[in-house]
C-alpha cells in the first residue's frame, strides 16, 4: 500500500498518488459541505440534514485515511526531508501554515460533532421534514451534572485500563486526560453559548455559518500546504 501511495501523482509533477487522492477528496468533501449550506439557505432543511450526514461520514473516513496514509503532520514534525525550500521558509511560513491547518482540523472536528447534535436538538420533524424551532432551548442543570459525572467515570475507567491492563506510558495517560478535558470544556461552553445565543434557530444558523467558514479555511490551508510541498518547493532528487 505504501508503495502504491508513493507512486507519482496526477495533479503536480512532484506529487504522489497518496497526496493527490487525499487532496482531491478534501476538495470534494468541502464542496459537499458548501452544497449543504446552499440547501439550508434555500430553506431545504431535510436535504441539508441528509447531505451534512453524507459529508460528515465521508469527512471522517477521509481524515482517518489522510493521516494514516500520508502522515503529513508526522513528516513535518520529523524534519524537513519532504520540503525542498529554504530553511527560513520552512520555519516561518510552512510550519505556521501547517500548524494552523492542524488546529483548524481539530476545531472543525469538534464543531462538526457539536453541530450534528445541536442540529437535531434545534430541529423539529413534521411530516418527515426538518425545520428549525424558534425560541430558547437550554440544557437542564441536572443533565450537565450527569454528563460531567459520566465523563469522570469514563476517564477513570480508561485510566485504570491504561495503567493496569494495557501498561501504557504516562504520555498516553496525559493524552487521554487532555481528550477528556477538551470534551468537558466543550460541554461547559454550552452554557455560555446558551446565554449569548438564546434563540435556538439563530444559534444553529450562527454556529453553522462559523463551522462552514472553518471548513473553507481548512481547505485553504491544505491547498497552501499542498502547493508548498509539491509545486513551489518540491524535494529535488
Ligand atoms: C455539521 C453540521 C451542521 C452544520 C455546519 C449546519 C449548518 C447550517 C447553516 C449554516 C444553516 C443556515 C443557512 C443560512 O441561513 O445561511 C443551517 C440551517 C438549518 N439546519 Fe443545519 N447544520 C448542521 C447540521 C444540521 C442537522 C444535523 C440538522 C437536522 C437534524 C440541521 C437542520 C437545519 C435546518 C432545519 C435548518 C434551517 C433551514 C431553513 O432555513 O429552513 N442542520 N444549518
């Protein structure tokens, strides 16, 4: 598989098949998200919801394949072997763009999960058609408590598993602690979001537009990364 992905690509002289397939998929999935935004703008809530679902599943498959097959982040963190340009450009331009890309990817993934759940909570289905509810929608304080306790329980169980069964390092425990802490922070942000955007339909529209803009920025930063690696500064062999 590795050899196949390393074969010459079809988009640029210096690119690889793996890089070109993953970049083409990024373009297609961003296109699907933007098309679902257009559907929502036209008031086609059900079609919007269906396309969002297809795009999300495809995007998750893409992300897994992207980091597994291409290991772009790993390449960049290991050194500049994959970058043929000057060291100053690598440090001052390439790395900041790549870091921004990775941060946006993480924010995009968190927002996607949040928006899918929010989309269902904000919508009402009548005669098979989704429309947004108007008015306030708040999570009950008791539910917040239950979510935090569940998170704490899951973290504790996972920690016991990591330490006593899987014999994992302290770094693995720290990484998992950070993941659970991120989920807890996102949950606690919900109260702030409810206060700032009390109307649930308005909340879905504002956060949805923000999420769509993040998807576009992810595509912009991955395009810049692609161009720098394979078009502007390819490694000369
Ligand atoms: C990643 C997830 C999602 C994103 C980014 C998103 C984004 C958006 C945006 C930007 C709008 C407003 C369009 C505009 O006026 O500019 C919107 C409207 C809407 N969304 Fe979502 N959405 C998501 C998930 C969902 C889900 C899961 C549902 C239903 C279960 C849903 C149902 C609706 C409905 C009914 C509307 C109103 C359409 C109308 O104006 O009639 N959305 N969404």
